[in-house]
């Protein structure tokens, strides 16, 4: 019977070879190397390693990847412990004595938000496994409430997907006024409800004007609608039916307007597709453009090279049975 040879310890290598290896390794790799053996660390590193902010960040990211229930925060450059909660709205808790800025994606039209930590945990679950984060379905949500100031009813739902290691979110919101008070309805849309993102709204016109008139777009209503002349002007001016793309953030949207014969009221539905990227840093332009009002992204020309109008909706559709077309416009 053949006896397997025992693996040789790293400590049995000549010291000059080990020192040569250490010399060519980046600091974070040296730290990882030393953590494999306490005796090795004592023998070759009598003094503590000094890590630059970048090396510290990389080292903590490696620990986050290897140790369950740890979450790295790039904003405070530390590791937080986390745990699951089953109650609604409490899927995540951060435990740390250090302050942490909870950057969040907060759509301009609703009160809810998704923190960066929650997003990062979803991506960690995808990249590293169950004990490192939360499944993507935890980002799904449905809400229904009424605006106290205007009386507008609001229904909202969202769903998330990870495609090619990028996080995508689709949101669907439907708004109407129960008594068809068009003044209050317009007020609500102008303040919040009509915003596609922090940078554009449903009245912004396409950069490259289409030969299709606004009336053609507005005619894509429910079959049982009154004559178009009765459509309120603020709804007539909306870019209905088109696929609209923000030139600042990675958001595509489509607006539809419907008339209910049963309730005698107008409703506005807006579907938005958003791409957040790999979510490895809250300082990434894709994340900042989604979460910070007034943030600036690449110029339209630069964005169009990699992310042309309609590309977010098209990429989302890769998870469906049928691909969407790319017939879209930058707006505003």
C-alpha cells in the first residue's frame, strides 16, 4: 500500500526564499499570508504591519468573502456583523460601535428606501453563498397608500434581478385620484409622482425629436377612453408610450395613461428599469447617480457608447422569454 507523503510546511522553506516572496507580494496579500500561521507571523513580522487605506480595504473585503456574517462597509472602512430578521422591513441589522453612513437608494416618488448595506448583502449572497448575504428576492416589495396632502392613491411594486453580476431593479407604480380631482392629481405628479428619477420627469422631451406626435403616444390608452380632447393638458404633455432614458443615471422608463369607465377617473402607470452595477462601492458613479439628487454622471456621448438609450430595459429582458427592443430616447 502506497503511503502519501506529508505536505511540507511553509516554515521549512529557506528564510531567504520566504523573504523574497514577501518582498514581491502586495501588503494585503502579505497580511493574508501571515494569518495562515501564528508562528510564521511571529518569526517574520516582529512589528505590526502598516496598511494603507487601499490595502486595508482590500484586506477587509477578503475577510468579508471568507468569514460568514460579516459585511464590509467602504464608507467607514470596517467590518460589521449582521443578522437576519423575519419581520417586514427588518431583513437586515448592522451591529457596530463605529458610526456608519447608511447611503440609500430612495426613489423620489416614495418614502421607502434600500440601504447600500442591504444591496451589498444581496450581491455577497450571489457571489459568496448563503451565509454571506441575503437572497435577491428580499429586495422585492409591494405597497399601497394614499397621499395625505393630495388624496392620490399610489400602488408600488419592485422586483430585482442579478444579470452578469450586475443588480437590476424594475419598479411599477400606478397613481390615480379617487374622485378624479385633476388639480390635486397634477399637483402630486409635479411634486413627486411624475419623476422618472432624480434627474428627469415624464414631461421631458426626447433629445432627438421623433416624427411621432405626442397625440399618437397619448392615444395608447385603455380601449374605453373618452375623446382625446378631454384628456387634461398635464397628461397630454406626458411622454406616453415611449421608452425614455435618463442621460445621467442608468434608468429607462415607460409611461401609460388609462381611463376607467367604471370609476370615471384617469390613472398613470410608470414602469422603470434601473441598473445599479456590481454594487461594490457606494462611491461608484452608477450608485451615486441613483442615490444623490443633483449628482452628475458621464456626458450623454460617453454614456451612449456603453449604455445607449433603452439598454437597461433590454438587459433586464434577458431574464425573460422575449428580448425587448432598443427603440428609446434620451430625454431632457
